[in-house]
């Protein structure tokens, strides 16, 4: 009998597989089913500032269509824009708080709230407080500020991450995980600096909308909505490079589609592994297959717990640490004929 339990964000999980923020975690019923299928924890579907803004725009368009004037009285003020914005945000927050409370009353696995910090907004502070008070076991901040904004310097963009983290840390006591992208000039140093801010974990990496073009309709359309197994390589490389070099836990995300991928990430040094796309493709019962593969692999090799092999192939412990730094195929393959490719 093997022990699959792990510590992540200071919380004990029955196994390292976390269902990431998605439509799979937006209702109590779905979360209950995920627990039955074996999930070690869930990250609730994120509160997106962009979604609130779009909902707000639709609401304004619908509700004010009968008014000739853009403004009308509300409690002595002539500013319905602010009022509607406030109402919609409050309604979204109430729904999210209810989801946390209901989930915590129905499942025993950790429930991690999620905020998508697309913009630097002070309003996320009271949001975070409310999610903590609702009973969330931890908070995942999904942060990405596009590198396409050429009006701001690299330093300005990077400082926003630290500002948000520091502000959130001052206002809540539950563990905080930071989900980031790999779009940084000096990724290793940035990961290390963020890990030393007092956060409890880093999730490598978040996944983005990928645009494509329909040449017949001449429109921009989404593509590659779900990850593929080949996407594993980026997070695997950086989990391995940063394991043992950071001041917090590490969770791997993106490209994890089978039990082998889970094993690889733990060998690289991950404390936990997030999955989403593979469950959309194969159904939530695929969780059972992931756990079965992990358990059978450990049993076959005599491993009793994850700590027996976690980080065994990280850069810090590798017999050939330079393998994670090499990027030129021909130069490397010339001396490694029997290289195993993941």
C-alpha cells in the first residue's frame, strides 16, 4: 500500500492531483463528483474582472435602453454607471461566496478560491477578504499582464505582481498561490523573487487564449482551447529547474494528460499537479486512471510515498543538471544517442 498524500500550501492533500480552475469546478455538484473520482483538491472557477465588465456592459445596454438620458437619480446621485457596476460586482461576489460555503459543507477535500488578476485593481482586496471569510482553504491568484503593452517598461509590469501580492498578503491569512505565465525576461529570477514574498505556492504555468484566423470569414477565432500532451515540456522544464531553489511550494500545470505526466512532474520536483484539459477530453472519471497509474508505478518500484522520489530528477539533484539548460537540438544529440524524449 502506497501513500499518495502530499503537502501543498501547508495543506495536506490525499493525493497530488488538483482539478484546476475551470468550468469543471463551478458548481457544488461537479465538485462532489470530482471528490468521488479522486481529486486531491479543487480550484474554483476564477472570478474574472473581464467577465464582470462584459456582463456590466450588457446590463447597461439592456436596462438603460428605455432612457433618453444617460443618467438618472439613484439615492440622490445621477450616476447609474457606478451603481450598476457596484450591483453586478456584488451579485457575482455573493454567488462565489455561496459556492465556497456550499462546497465546504459538502466535500472534505480542500477548496481553493481563484481570482483572475488581469488588471491591477484595489477591489480585489475586499474580494479576497470575502473569499477567506466564506471558508476557502486557500486563494489562487491567476496573474497575467500582457507583454504586448509597450507603453510600460518591463520593471513597471513586474512591479505590479509584487504590489498585488503584498496587498493581498496584508489583508488575508489563508495560504496564497500565485499562478503565473512564462513571459518574463528573466524567468528563473522572477520565480525565485516571487517565491520569497511570503506566498505559499507558485503554479507553473497559466494557459492563454490562442488566436487563430478563419480565412473564409476573415475573422479571429479561438484555437487550441485545450492543452495537448506536448505542452507538458515547458512546465516540466521549469519545475525541474526551480525545484529546491524557491521559498514556496510548486504546482505543475498545463499538458498533464496521463499518469505518466503526473509522475514526470513529481520526479521533476512538483508538490502538486493541476489537470483540466484531460478531464474535458476523457471525462472526470479519468482522474481514477491518473491515480491508478501513479500508484502502480510507485508499487512496481518499491516507493512507499511521494517523498521517496519527488524531485529525484530536478536540476538540483540531476547527474546531468545542464540537460535542463540546453536548447540546441543538434549540439545535444551529438553526444547523447540514447536520449529519452518525453
